[in-house]
């Protein structure tokens, strides 16, 4: 630090010292000789001058593209595409199923609640859109990923086992997101603080194949670890719109991949809707996963 201070004082002293007569003449000569700015090596001087104009032209062309095609900035839900009317106003219309890309294999197939297999989610959404306003369309939803197949009925004993595995899975998903969130785009800061407590808890049951007895025991002993994961999953699904209720469509991202693996999925979510109003409230959702009424907190949905 002392070396730097001494160096700065020397510079200041030199700058403040009175210039000699020779220095004044030299400075005048330098002032009289303008220094021309040299263009970058390899750059055309004319091209350097017009670069700013090129940027302005690019911005103009981009704005002109949006003006010519307002659909570029107009969002439509699944099953619909944007078209413009005579006044060049964008609007959403049902997509023609034949315009959907051909499926590359059976892994793209989806099964509807009408037990019909569709080539892809695009085909399904387009056909559902065409049925809007009809009784058939109102009842049609995406059931699960894959071709339609026979799914065993869910017995009462099996239904009671489902939330044991589901709770443990939700907890492990959150912990995995926390471990991989290097760029801070998987979880919010508030979510990370809550998951950090779970992650660092020495009593946490690590991911793996566990017996139902062990899962039940862990839920009883470490109950508090499961409260936030259940709330978090509700918040992830409650998106269209964010109103504190889950519809069949909002449940689809969770249900669709689960049903082929967990045959009790459909019955579980049906019974979560305790008042059978076609909506699952946070209180109903939490009760399904064994969360006590006094621990249901809308502030945990962050």
C-alpha cells in the first residue's frame, strides 16, 4: 500500500510541477499536429462509418417484420395457431391436425380419456380444439403418455400406498433440483432456502428403493420435511390461471407420465377432489398427501 501511495504522489508532483520552456514548445507542436484515428486492422474505413446505419436498418427491418406479420408476437394455446384477419389483426384458430409433424414412433403417442390413441400431443390438441363447445370436447382430456392400453383397477389397499411413494418422490425431486441449480434458474431463492434445510438434515431418507413400512415410518418421524414439497408441487401445477385450484388440464403434466407406471394415479386424483366440483383446492391436495390442516399454508407456494 505504501508503495502505491508513493507512486501516486510522484505522479501528482510531476503533473503539478511548472513546465519548462522546452516542454511548452513541444506541447504546442503536438497540439498543432492532429492525430488521425486509424481504423481497425482489416476494416474498410467506409464500412466502419456505415456500421451504425446497418444496425439501424436491422432494427427497422425487425420492427417491419412484426408489423407485416403480427402473429410473430401473438401466443396461442395448444391446438391453436395464429392467423390474421382482413384488418391484419392476429387471432387464434384451431390447428389442422394434418399440419402436425408426423410422429417418429410409438413413444410420441398419447392416450385420450376417450381411450383413443393419437399420433402425438399435437394431433390430440388439434382434434380437441375442433370439438370445443361440444359435450364430447368438454369431456375429452389427455389421459396419459403412450398408446392406450389396459390399466388394472386400483384397489383400496393400493390406493393407500400411493401417497407414500408420491411424497418421497416429491421430496427427492426438490433435493435433486437444489443440487443441480448451479445457474439459479431451477428454484427461486426462497425455495432454495427451504430445500436447503431438507438437504442438510441428517435424518433425511435418501433416494432409493424403500419398503412401504420404511416410507410410512419416515413420514411419521420426519413429517416436517414433507410439508414444503407437497405445497411446492401444487404451485408448479397451478399455472393456468394461478387461482389456488387445480383443473384436470393443470394436473396433466403430472398425471400423464405417471399413469402408465402408477395405475392408482387416476383414482388418487379423483378422490382428492373431495367435493367433486372438478377442482382440487390446496386444502384438498394437502389432505390427500397427509398434511395436517393446521400446516396448510398458501405462503409456502412461492
